[in-house]
């Protein structure tokens, strides 16, 4: 049986967040100003992985003018 890699539910710190999003911290900081669900908690940046990825999908849809389909797989 193949062991699946651990994928944290919460990403912590700039390094994990930028790695997840594939963007520089400057871009991530801009997105935080635009409502990205990332918070500084006790001096450390944190985000719920699925919530953040969902926000990014919606952000891309808004920027491209496309609506996310209800029956997406």
C-alpha cells in the first residue's frame, strides 16, 4: 500500500503560503489586501489550505470574467 504524503490543513508562514500559491510574497501581500483569507496570528502568517485555494479559484474567475460552474468535478 502506497503511503500518501502529509498535506497540512493549515499552511503556516510565508514560505508555505508562497509555495502553495506559487507566487512571491509581494503578490500574496497584495492578495491579502484584496481579501485573501490569510491572517497574521501571534506574528505568524496562517491560512486554511482549502479555504485559500477556493478563494484563489474565485479570484481567478473574477479576473478572467468567468463564473465557476456549479457542477465542477
